[in-house]
C-alpha cells in the first residue's frame, strides 16, 4: 500500500516521464522515416506522371542499350560524348514509353502476344531485320531460327562456355522484343490520333493547288530597316500590352538559369615550349644521324608509335600525311607545330615504295616436339613446295586447310603496337611476289607462306613520327591555379567579377537559359559539379573554383537569373517584345504613308524597291531579297489574289511591308491531280501531326529530370 501511495504522489511526474519516452520513440521513428525518404529522393533520377525512376534502374536501362550497341556495332567502349548521347536516348525513350503506356491504358490499347507473333511471322519489321535471325536466302526474319535458338538456349544452361555467348544473344533478343512491343503500341496510338484528322477530295484539291499553283508577281517592298528606330516612340504600356497579347510564346516547360562565368584555359608557357622544342630538336638530330627510329620515338614519348611497317597515308595523322610527298627518302624535318591538335612534330621518311593494298596468301603452321624438330619439318615443307608439291594437300597432311585468305593494309596499319615477330610476318607477306614461298622462323615454330595474288598497287611509307602535345608543366599549372584562386577569393559578387576580371587577364562570358538536361557548362567536359552548383544556387551567388576540361581549365560561375517553369517575366523578354512593338509601329507608319497607293508605280514613287518574284506557292513561304526575310503572310496574300489584281491591302511581313501585282498564275509543269494520292499524302501528314501530340502529353506529365545530379 505504501508503494501505491508513493506512485500516486508522483503520478504527474510519471505521466510526464512516460510521455517524454513515447515522444522520443515516435520522434526517432519519424526521423528514420524522414531519412529513408530523403535517401530515396537522393537516388531519384527522374519522374514521369508520378512514376519515379532511381539511378540504379536508369543505369540498368543504359547498360542494356550499351550492350546492344556494342553487339550491333562491334564496339568495346564509347567516348564521353557518345555516352551522353546514349543516356539522352534512353531517357527520351523512357519518357515516351511512360506517356504512351498511360494514354494507351486509358484507351484500352494493348499489344497481344498473337499480334507480336504475326509481326514475327511476317518478318519485315526493320527491328527484326537487325536481329541475328535473318534467313540469308529469303532476306527476311525467320521465326523458326528464333525458336531453335530459344530451345538451344535452354539446353546450354549446363555448358558455361556456350551459356555465355547464348546469354548475350538472348539479352539482345529480349531487348528487340521489348522495343518491338513498345513500337507497335506507339504506332497504334499514333494511328488512332491520325484517324481524328480526316482528309477528303475537297481538302486534297486545295492541298494540290497550294503545292502546284505558281504565281509570278511584281513586288514593291518597304523594309522596316529604312525607318530609324529613334523615330519610333514606344512606351511601357505598349510593351506590356504586346507581352499580354503574345504571352503564350513565352511559356517554358522546364526551369532554366542564366549564368556568367570565367573560363581560363591553362596553356604551355614560353619556358615549357622552349624545353619541348629542345627535346624535339635532339630527337630530330638523332633520327637524321641514323639512330634506331623505334628507340628515338619511344624515348621522345611520341603519341604516334613506330611500328616499322610501311603503310598508306591514311594510317598517319592528317598533318603528317600532308608532308610525306614533299620530303625525300632519308630526310628528317625540323620540329614543326600543328595548331589544330596543339602538337610539335618531327618526321623522318625512311622509305617509300609501291606495294599492294590487298594480298591473297595461304600458310602452313609447323610445330614439333622441339623447336629444332619444327625447323626441320618446316624445311621439308618449304623444299616440297619449291619442288612443285600441292599446297592444300600438303597443308592437310599437317591438319590444316591451306585455304587462301586476303590481307589488306587496313587490317594492320592502324595498330598502336607491333612486336618483332608480327612485323617480320607482315613484311614477309608484303615483300613476296605472286607464287613465292617463304619459310618464317618464330620462337615457337615456323610458318610457311605463299602469296597467290596482289591487288591495288599503292604508295606506302615507312615513317618515324614524333608527335608531342605542347603541354604545360606542373609549375605553369600551379601559377595559373594560384592566380585564378586569388581572383575567385577576392571577387565574391557578380559586380566585382565583372569589374576586376580584366585586371587579371580574364573575360566574363554570359550564358542564358541553361537547362539541367545539358551535359556541361560553357562547352567544357567534367563540369558536373559546377552544373549541380548552378541548379542549387540562388541568384547573385558566385561559385567556388572548379578544375575541369581535360584537367586544363579553371572555371568560376555566377548565377544571375532563375527562370522557373511557367511564363517568362516581361523583364526577361523585354527587348524581344519591344522589337515586336517597334515593328508594329513601323508598319503603322508605312500603312499611313501608303494610304491610297493603287499601283506599283505609285508605290515606287513612295520609295519602294520593286522586284519581280516568280514561282510563289501557298505551301512555301517566299523569301524576299529586299528585306532579307521569309514571308509566309505574303505567300498567303498572293495565293488569294487573281491574275491581274493589285494587292487589296498592305501586307505586314517579318522584314517589311509589301504591295504587289499578280502578273501570272499557272499550274506547275507536269503536275497532275490525283485525289487518292494527295489524300494519302494528307493522311501521312496527319500521322506526323499525331506524333506532335506526344509533346502535348509531355507538357502535362510533370516530368522531373534530375540526371544532372548523377551524370
């Protein structure tokens, strides 16, 4: 009872303690939940129609597409620019797929397995024609070949060697099947949309006339540029009214940002150039004196290796190839600079000769229990061939076919490395005449070669090339970095950057409307961190220093303006709108000036430039030389006038105002109206218009693109 009494006395305290404990427990769980949500958001690469995709899922799609390209193009890797393009294609494909699937789901559109099977049986779809299952005799996709492969694929599961190659083809087929299904669904949706745009004989006739009825006119042009802008009075009310009139033109679907930046490229100093020049002069002297070209090229750290194999001009860099016919055999050039690749170069032409570009040959590889045994066997083979033995019969005796094969220069002349045995092998083949036989000794045995044909005699050059980038030294980079770092640390505002950049020898450059879907800043590679900063910064902020490019650029960025999704502000498009207002007022001045003008002569008396313009059609805007502008409105006005008519009203164009007289109307020569053909053409145009609907869907899909945070 005493214990209960104590509890009662401390009841309020206990309630508070228990409440705090419960609050701490709930708060901890809420904190964990928030952290989990934040982690998910940090991994989210994008969103379409509320469907989120994280970085792992997107990377899997990118890897899948890369594997397909590697297989179809025979590639091992891709450049940074190519990878960026691949990621763009995968993202666009993902977005379109989400949009189509959503619309198709609402409409009940699907692609059944039966439909897919029918497409495969037909075998003409371009995507199927890229698969490994094309019958070479019929030139069509063969579904039986696919069925056999799928059966073999299941059976290969227990064979690791077969399984790997089968797995590659199987993944490729899965990709094709997935893309084929999506492509068919998109075509169904587009066909449904195109069906909403109907054509008929009347519209076909109008379209035909718009394309084929040609008009010759006498044109009186009044260029807006003939009126001084200072003679046009514009107030802010006019500009605001014009902005409201054309506001839809200034709607943007993605956020963009305006920046100003300083980009400094670190280049070799005079001292760096002098040191490299000395190295190149020493290398040139050694080559000229007859030193081993391979050693000289290697020690000079040339970008272009020496193989000792004569090659055509296409094997050499363009600046080197351009010099080969202007120097004599044995001559070594003095060091010369190539601007486009920023290199110093030395060239020695060791030999020049006429050699075949293609050689047909056959060979017998000879081995033995020992190298000596192989040598003896090879001598016997060689002597037998020289005595007239049948090559293929002799090859078969040693378990080979002796089949003829072609060797072209392109197969080896772009090789970056060439060991001594490979060089001897290629030189032997290139040096043999037709039907000549040679016994080549290698470390592990012999190869007996016979050349059977030589084709396409070309000039080949054995050239030692020393090509070296004019690089900056560590000291030069350090000095440049310290100077740029000082500039960044002393100028923390945009105004200070612009005021002091010239004192440091830098230039501040503007860039407007940068979007986060772009892959770099200021055209420089390796600027992802700068891009992340730009889309996280506030207006007026200046970034830290970034090292980027090919480790040769220093960059600082300032954020000047944020343009959110929606309508651009009048301030941001003020100059553009003002130009429209000025154009309108100039037209009004010309309209007042030309009131009552009823013929070309009167227009010319008012200052018009008069020209003849022929073959104008309604379907193509006319380009007016006098104003330097394309004028759709003029083409429309001309199409509605009859032969002999003078224009009913002054035509307002993009570059000026116009009056005209119709001289002649005629059908384009050879044009014949075919209602069915034109209707079919209009239906194709409708299908193209249906594809544009995707853009409308995109604008309503609340697409979020955060790829810049990851790639």
